[in-house]
């Protein structure tokens, strides 16, 4: 197909067709059988041409430029047309270069749906874009690039303007969408007007963005907003130049303000909750010629309906808190930056100071309000620091690790509360949950609560992730070295109720030898899983962890490991698992990394489990998990039978003793002691001690002898049988000599023990030492090793007091 372009000289239009990139032999321009790579048609020319290919839009672009001189003659104001007609379907750019005096102003007025400014490099959805440049003397300033469907309705400029519209080859657009009007001087670089009718958000940039705003220039944005709407301004990206004179600033003309214009620094929090239309101006400064720097600004204006509770304030009293910050923010902060198009939620600490993120510090009282339709999109993150310098003061104090009521009473969900516990080298940290206790989150025993604690022990060189824990478990306390970070994270809305029952406490304790030590008091009915910290990445080298497990007195614990080996090889040192019951004389079970772990076993007392790491030969670290269950203690049947048998024997003995006593009482025969007259009991040289004769005095009569003196329980031989030998005391009716019997020999009194430094009393010197002998009738054969005294008269008498084998008396 051939194309004919006819340009009138009065129109002052030039058409240029040129290759998109490098010259391609696949497609060229043919004019009167002349092949060309580009074609320029000047004002007053009429040219007919064809392309050597069927898809010229892939190889060529077209520029149509119209020059308008408003300095030497009248300007053709009004609607701007896409002229000339009948152009080939190529990607094309229409350019209007308008020259005007700086004493006058030009206005570009756009028809609906108006324009939306985009950042450099961004493309429009329909690939139709508008670019506006301002020309002052010889300088050109890029006001910005815009797409259709926005809120920018007018742009007023000082001096000349270069306006361009880029259309893709298949665009059906037939009108430019704007007109040019003449206005009085605006006394500034430009004025951009934006009309925001309903809830919306607009992003705007300073001229030349991301390059610098012209030195010592002034520009204004006008925002037309219904009085029943609320607008807020947010500066997302800005930089400042190096000023020699004046100061870079922004100025606001706000409705109802008594101090217009209100001046703000670019670093200030910008006005929010503005009721109705307002103006915002950016003022540059005189820059340093040697190092000017760059002034630039990208900001957002958000328009919302007034909130139902916009006048409702919430009191946040942090006056009694110490070293704490509370940040109210949008969901996903700070890693996620919300899209400009997203509905915005604002937090206000006064009617004009609102932002997407608000940080409150301890020691003050705040009254905050919210400009947000859906408060569920907001979150709270708080952080509190607790430190100890002197253990003598810190050790007496117990800190509560609970979320303050000032936070839980807000209608915003708590996302995370972080406690940073700082302790010197020789001071350690202990956290305890006395009533709720803690459960370690493991694959076999997952937390299913409204919140959990993540605990990290850290030094400047290393970091040990102790684990994730939740309430309702068996861990009473955890002792840790180094600085500790505890992060409470919530899940769902249930934390609001559960927050009333928090019982986590913290205290500083003296130095411990292990990196971490757990005290575990399990529920007797539950199976408890415990695993090494830093799961699943493994313990760091040379780290030692201990667990102290409490076993109830009437129960027995069953301990087992989830695998049979540690699964590492050591390059330096040894890895150990130590198990020991907390009882006197208990043996310690020790396993190295090259040995099988202990089989499941019963533990009858409180016990320790210690796991110590070495330096492994490869990247695999030590990860171990063990479990504990409980059962009631079972009494052994043999023990029961032995107890019953013992009770029976004792009962039999008791009955026997009772029978013996009764039998003795029935028997009226007096007990007698038999004197052996054949034994010489007289000590030489001791005569005449008694004045009466033996027959006349009563020295041979036993005054008191206990009834039923039974020694049978002492008469046991080495084989356990009871010897039948007995002695019975009876009244003496035998012949009486003239001398009393001697007292028992000292060898009989072996049960009397004297202290080492006590001398034995000297033997009697003024008393006769006569030997008492007790004769008794034999009821059986004497043992072979008995000391038997046979006398000349044939009577057999045994010295009972000197005989160590016979020491029981029965009838």
C-alpha cells in the first residue's frame, strides 16, 4: 500500500519517518523507485511512498512536530488536533513546540479521564503517554510523564512548553485530549492541578525527578477535594541540595488554618486529615556552586471519607514504662512496602499529625486516633529492654514479661512484643513460667495456642536459637548465658483473652556452666518431647545443654531417644550424652558420638540429661530429640509375698510369746538356781570377809529374778537354727559353803564399750572374786565346740556366762 502525506506551509508541521534502531534490509522506504532508510517531509511538501515489507511498524517510527510561535504573533489556542490525517500505522509521537514569553503563562487543560503521573521508566497500560517540558530561555525542565486515567486536570507553565503525545501503532485514539490556553504570568515554574472526587490516591513528583529541581525555583500543586472528604500527604522519597542562601521547604495553604501558609521541612511529618481543597508548594534555594546537590521529591496524597470514629481517641499511657517503644504500623511492615493504590490506614497522634507508621516511646501519655476503614489491617510491634549491671541489685528482682495493658486495650492486634535482656559476662538469665509452664514446639508436639515465644541467645560472634515455646507444657524454667531476645508473636484474635493469664517471669542469676539448662516437670499423663536448640541446623561446636527432669514420687519415668545414634563424627573433642539420676550412689550413663545411644529405660528419681557437642568434621551438626513418659509404680509380687510372710512370722512369734507367758503364770513351781558345790570359789588369802557363816547369812538368795527371761532370739547358730539349750532359774536348796560366789568375769561384759580415752576401772581388791556357775539340765546334745566342765562327782555343769554360743533361755 502507498501513503501520501500533504503538508500545508502555514501549518508549520514536519513529519519524520526513521528506523526504530539500526537499519534493516528487511524493510525500507521506496519514494519514486528510490529506496531510503528514512523519510523527512517538510512544511508545504507532498510525498507519496511505500514500504518494502508488509509490517513496517516493526522497523519504523514516526514523529510529527508542530511549531507554534506565540512571541511574534497570535497563538492558535483551543483544542489540539492530531494532524495530518492518513498517516501510516506506525508508533508515532506528536510534538507541539510552543514558544511564549516568560511574562505570560500557558495552560494545558486535559479532558477527562485526565492524567496520572508516572515515574521514569514506567509504562502506561495502554502505551499512550504524555510528556510535558517547560522552556525558560534556553533551559528545558521536564515537568513529568503522564498516563491517561488520573486526576491531573490542568498544568500551568511559565514561558514556552514542549508537549508530546506518544501513540502506539495500533492505537484507535484520534484526538489529543487537551487544549492550550493563554493565561497571565503565574510567577513560578508551574502549577499542577489535581481533582480528587472520591476515595483515591495520587503520586506526584517534582520536575526533573529523579534529577534535581531547578535552583531557587518555586512550583505549586493544587488539590481540589470535596469538603466532606479528608486528605493526607506522605513524602516517600526526597533529597536536599546544599543551600548557600534560603532554605528548602514546603508550604501549605490549608482550609480553616489561621496561620497560612504553614511551612514544613521535607523531613517533617506532613499534614493529614485535611478537610477539603489545599495547595502545596515546593521552594528551592540558592545552591552551592561547587557542590549543589539535588533537591527532589516524590510524595503521595490520599483522600478518604471521614471515619465514623475519627473523633474517638485512645489513651496510651506509657508514663510508667521504661526503655520501651510501641510502633503501630500497616500489616507487613517493615519488609513490605504497600502499593500506592492500596487503601490506606492512618494513625494520628493529633488531628493533623497522621502517618502509616507511628512510634510511641515510654515515659509519655498519648491520645491517638485512627483514619482507617478496616483496623484489622493494622498491627502493633513493641520492644522493651531490660539490663543488669550489678548482680547484687538485679538478683533480688523478678521482672514480669507480660504485655502491658496500655497495648492490649487498643483495638489493634499485637503482632510481636520483643524483650531484649542484656547481662554482663558473669551474670546469666533465667526465665520461668510457674503456673502455665512452657511447651517446646517440635514436629511431634506442635504449638496450637494464640501466641508463642521465640528465644534466642546471642553474643557478638554467635547466635543460638534456643527454640519456639508456647504456654501449657512442662518446662518450668530455662537458664541461659549471654544476651537473650524473647519475641512474643500472636496468632489470630485469641491473644486478647489469653493476655490476662500471662505468667512468664525473668530474673538474673549467677553464672551457669552450660550454654542452656532446662528444668522440666512434665504432666504425668502426657508424653513430652524435648530437642536440642538450633533445630534443625544443629548445636554449634562445643556447646553443652542440660535438662533436669522431675519425677513424681509415686511414678516412674520412661526415657528414650528418637534415634539410635548422634549422627556426627568429631574433628576435635568428643560429643557426649550423659544420663544420671539424682539419688545417692546412682550410676552415670555416658555415650560418645561413636556409640549407640542408650535404649529406653526407666528412671525412678529426678534425673539429668546432658548433651555436649564437639567440633564435627563436616557441616552436619548435632541434633537430638528425646521423649519422657510416666507410669504409676508397680509393686513386685515377690515383694508383696515377702512382706506377707514376714508379717506371718512376726504374728507367730507374738502368739508364742503370749502363750509362754500364760503358761508360766499357770505353773507354780518356783524357778531355782543350782549351785555347783564341787567348784572351788574361794580366793586364797581372802578369808573372814563375812562375819556370819555361809549357812547363817542369806547371800545365796537371789532377791529379784525377772519372770520369763527369754533369750531365745539370741540363740542362733550360723545356719540360722535356734539352739535348744536353756537355763531356768530356781530357788537354791543345795549345800551352802562359807564364801559367796565370785562376780561374773569381765569377759562376759563384752557389750560394754568404753571410749578410747577412758581407763577401765581397777579390779576389786577388797572383795572375793568367786565364780558363779549356773547348772541346767540338758535338753539336747551340746555342740562340739561347747566348753564342757565334767567334775569328779559325775555332775555336768556348764559356765553359761562364759559360753558365747548359748545365750537363750526357754523352759
